């Protein structure tokens, strides 16, 4: 079951995960899958009732209601049913999904619009990193042969999902953000750090070593482990107009529905990491895991809360049309994400021990 609650969040301590392989899963957050039967005292009953009404406008709750059920307990039941209508059972079983409802008053994310501080925030994420092996190289090559551009389009759909999936493109962007000041490669940062150290009377070798430590990973490494089009900014996004095979049509439809949204109301957490890693093959998977772990551990030093594939929406019940649009957006995004994960789970493999 999905966890739903309204609470003042406690301190979440990061800890290292001792995995069975190179996969990055070094942080965990409290497992919230168990349904909370009651909301914390102080939750605004009127806010809860309005959210229930808004949810009922896009997902019928008539069959769920039992006379006399308190609004808070009913909202728990309603949100669980809603999530189960979006995520197929086998996806729920394989993903450690966390759904939380908190009073916006207690959250530490940026505020959305002019919503009341007593508004309810809907937070979706993985409770733990999905420590599974998804090598897509052969699959993407097969689709490329079937219809030129289809493999690239498929990878683009996975990368474009706002609930962060660790594709080559997204891990490249994480590395660029962490070590290259957002640039295409490490050259500018290396030069700046090298000259900075050299200016402090260090010799050339010491300055070069310092600059290399600041860079961590090079553009050349990405080129050696991955096809150019999977991560290079000028190659990875193409407009595909060819046929979409039957097995990808639902993913394509929900991808298009997401991009048809006129505006997006979701917020990213301050530190939002991919919930899984999607490699090309075993070597690229190990490399992407190294990048992820290195960047994630460095970001951990900031001491902020971490989320894996996290988003937040503020449910402003004082403006019913906006509330309904927000709930419809949540449904749209989660359906897109569910299709992405359902596709990946089809190609999940055992990590090769002796490769």
C-alpha cells in the first residue's frame, strides 16, 4: 500500500547503503508505504474535505465512501485507491513508492504561488533507490533498426519524465551541474581551478592534481562509455515522426499528454536524485553509478533532505478550479512515470557477476 499522511516531518538522516553491486543506493528515507490511519493533530479538516471534493471531480470516490468515515481516514483510503488506479500491481510490487501528504506549513520546499500555509502538499518519490539493473543498449538499437530515430525518441521520453530517471542524459546533467558549472565539458572549470591553485604559489603538478580532483569526471569518459547521442546536448533530442509500435503507444500517449500541459505546478525538491540508473550496457551502467555516487555523496555534504525521483504539488483548496487542475496534473505526470517504469521493468536483468 502507498503511505499517506499529514505530519510535521522529522529529521531524515542519510546513511550509506551497502549494496550487492555497484548500483547507487547510498541514501534512504523513512519507508512510508504503511498507511497511517490518522492524520497528525492540527491538520485542517476543511482543507481535507476540499481536497477530497477535488479528487472526486477527476476520480470518482463514490464506491469508496462508508457513512461515518472521518474525512482524514477517508482521504487516506481515497489517495491509496487513486494511486492503485495509476500504477499497475506489478509496478507497485517492484517499486518502493512513497506518497506523502503534509501541511505546506511544515515543508521546507519553495512555496508555490499564493497558497495558504495550511494547504496540503502532495509529495511523491521513491522511499529508497531502486537498486536494479536496466541495460537498454540492445533494446534501443533494435528500435533504431526497426525505425530510424525510434530508439532515440524512446530514450528521450524516459529522460524527459519530470520524476527523474537516471538515463545517460540525466546523469550527464547531474555531473555537469555538480562539477562543470553546467558547461558541456570540464575545460573551463579545470582551467579556472588550475590557475587558482597556481596563483597561490603551488607548482604545476600540484595545481593540475587539484584541478583534476575538482573535475572528478571528464567528457572523454562519457564518450568512451556511451554512444554520443545518448548524452550530448546537441544530438540527443530529435523530433521523431515515424511509426510507434503497439507496445510503446501508451507511453507515447502519456508522454504527449505531459507535454500538452499548458503550465506545470509541480516543484522539485532542493536535492532531487534519479530513483534508478538506466545504462547502455554493463560498463556504462557501472560508470553512471560511479558518477551518481560521487555527485550524490558530494551533494550530501550540504545536509539537505534528499529525494529519489521526487516532486511536490501544493493543493490550494481555496481555489477549486486550480485544485482540480493540480490534481489532474499529478495524475498525468504519474501515469507518464508509471509507463516509463513499466517499460524499464520489462528489461530488468540480473547484474552479471563475472562479466
